[in-house]
C-alpha cells in the first residue's frame, strides 16, 4: 500500500514534469513563430519603403528632366536674347551719336 502510494506520487510528479516541459517547448515554439511573423512584416514594410523611395526618386528625376530642364533652358535662351538685344542697342546708339 505504501509503495503503491509512493509509486503513484512519483508517477504524478513525472507527469507534472513532462507537462511542464511540453508547455515550455510549446511556448518557445509560439514565441519563435511570433518573432518570425514580426520579422516577415518588418521585411515587407522595409521593402515597401524602399520601393516608395525608389519611385519618389524616379518621379523627381522625371520632373527635373521634363519640367525643370526646359524651364532652365528657356531662361537661358531669354537671357541670351536679352543680352544680344542690349548689345545691339548699345552699338546702334554709338553709331547714331557719331
């Protein structure tokens, strides 16, 4: 009777230890899965940010090429024509006054 009770107590203790170990392993696996999910989301977010930055960069470059470059070129052309006219007017004044 005593040995049976001792064996029962030992078996219960073993079962308790085994359940504790199982719960510990399961908890560790769940934690690792959650970390992997977070890492995956972070990678997706980073990829999205990189993609957005690339698109913004391309857009800025396109705007520069299609809008700003012609505006700068037009401004330079206007300045060139203006300077040419001023130079021509100065020369004509010198001839008229002579």
